[in-house]
């Protein structure tokens, strides 16, 4: 029986963690790049409405 702390196991764990982090980091990048401010709740009180 081998020890779970071999360098091959550590490399596999590291590679798995990196592969799991890539999609999350990509979504964070997309939100940061394309996010827009949207008016909500009481912010609508600051928008003038013309009823002419």
C-alpha cells in the first residue's frame, strides 16, 4: 500500500484543482468585463419621468 502523499498524487490533486478553478475564473472575468449597472428598487426615484 502506498502513501497518499506521493508527488504523483499531489500533482493530480493540483491539476484537478486548477481544472475546477478555470471555469469559475472565466465566469468572474466575463462578469467583470460585461457587467452593467442596472437601476433597481428606489433608484427609480432619481430618474425624471416626463408625462408630456
